[in-house]
C-alpha cells in the first residue's frame, strides 16, 4: 500500500470515528434532549437522506471534471458545518437545515473517496483496498460509538454538543489529511481505469444508462442495500422488538455482533473471495442472508425461551455482517472496473445514489415487521433469493476479467460487451 493510499484510508477511518460519535444518538438528541418529539426526529432523518439525494446526481460529473480531491475537501467542510450547527441547534428549522447539510456532505464524500481509491490502485490491488476501507470504516464507527456512549448524558445537552463538535473536527481532519495526498499522474490513472470506446457519446448519465452491465449492477445494489442496510435500524428492529420480544439492550448486542463479525471476518473472507468470480460471491451472500432471515423468523415464532430468541436474533445480525464483509471487496471494485476512463466519479456517484435511495425506502418495512411479522420475514427471504438470481444474471454481462480480475494480474481488459473479442489481459486501445 502506497503513501497516498495509507493517507486516504487513515482519513476515512478518522471520519468514521467521528460519525460513530453521533449516529446512534441522533434520534434521542432531537426527540428528547431538544424536546421536539419523535416526528421532528423522523424529519431530521428524512432531511439527512434528502441532502444526499439532492447532491449525488451532480457529484459524479464534478469529480470527473475537477478530480476527487477538491470534492472531498468541499464535502468535508459542508459536513463539518452541518455537524457543528446540528449540535448547537435548538429549533426544528435549524436542525433540519443542519441535517440537510450534514447528509449532503457525507454522501458526496463517499464517491469522491472511492474514486481516490480507484486512482491510487490497480484492478489487482483494488479488491484489497476496498476491503481495507470497509474494515476501517466499521472499526472507526464501532470505537466512536463506544466512546460516545460513555460521554453522552440525556440530562446534559452540552454532552451532545460535544459529540457533534468532535464529529465536525474529524471532518476537518479528513480535509487536512487529503490535502497531503499526492495523486498519481494521468498515465497511472489510465492504467487503472482504461477507456471504452463503446461508452463514448452523450451525457454521463446517458452513457451510464446505455451500459447494460452497470444498470444491472445498480438494480442489484438497490436490492442489496434495501434488504440489508435499509432494514437494520427500521423493519428488522421493529420485528425484533414487537414479534420476537427482543429488548433494546439485546438489539444493541445484535448491532455489536454485526460490527464484530465484519471486523473479525473481513480479511479471512477476503482471502476466500478475492480470486473467485464476483457474481458468484454476491450470489452466495444472497444465500447467506436467506439463512439469516429464516433464523430471524425462528426468533419470532415464540417456540423457545427468551434467551434462545435473543441468540437467534443476534445470529441474524452476525450473518448479515459476514455477508457485508464479502460484499465490501466485491461491489465497489466492480463499479470501478465497469467504469470507462473519465467516468469513474459518475459511476461511483450513481452507485452511492442507489444506496441512499434504498436506505431512504428501508423504513417501509417497519409496518410489516411490527404488524405482519411472518409476511415480513417471508418477503425478505424471497428478496434474498432474488439477490442470488440477479447476481448470476449479472455475471453473464461481465467479461472474465471484470468478474474475476485475478485472471489478468495488474492490468484490466476492455470494459463491457464490446470487449468480448479482446484477449484476456489485453488493454483496450483508445
């Protein structure tokens, strides 16, 4: 790992550490500490998601034209202002505006940092680089949440202001670290992200929507994020507390088990998946999550003791974590390897946008999880099997090198169906 990549990963981890201070406590802060009620807290989450959805469609073009570094710097400053103002706000209007800025800033960082990782890696090293990013993010979030939980006090609003202040500082630390990163020159970038003549012509979004493999990956990504991340703190939590009788403390243990599974399994899993076909790895994740949903359903049947139900529910979150560890070195590198030269930012932004849309729609599972629990479980068992089917269909659209980059060493072959006639390992001519 070069110096540039080390600094990118360090900045990413420190940012996650700062975010971890506030994410678990945002609802309590708005609803109880500021005494604005549950509706205001829900509105803050909506504003957070809205900021991301508004900013991301324009982010990719800016990244590809100006480079990822200025985008990260601008997003870090906006997020820092949003975090600090959120910690100082007392009224609903100020809180919503702050959440809007914070959501936009955080969302824009994701594709910009991902593009920096792409530019500083090759297809051969990209899988491990993104796995490291995911590992450091979860480690930072976990440690931040743990320390934040020791500082926060519902009876002292100043303790929450301190948490948001720490988060704001961490965003500025990210900006300072990124300022020291020396990005590779154009020739290295072209080696990492080759040109695909078949993707030329039209606007960035038009080119992307003509790319069948990328469109299928976006659909698959939406289903993955909706079925997993979109349910963690909404539908699955409602199912656990209402149908399975899980206590809030057990829910906390389940979330900790998810993070722990990722941290412990990440590099073990990486060795198992980095030389295998990406489409089949994603399909296997769908099967693992199918088992996770079945176990969650068992926890809500009431046939065992409260301890058995709690153990089953915690196991569900741990299995989701193992699946996430398998996806981290698979999805993001695949997005990068599908992107033609000059469109990496656009492709990363599109994938981040799909993720935000899935997360925003995730709470739609709450009424089912709380009111019709077995229908909820059955629905997501089918959805998880659908992930496996969609992944296998995606595999038919990928070149051998896109599906398994270990076949071509440190250079990537042509992108998309137009490259089907290229020899494995042969770079595309401009």
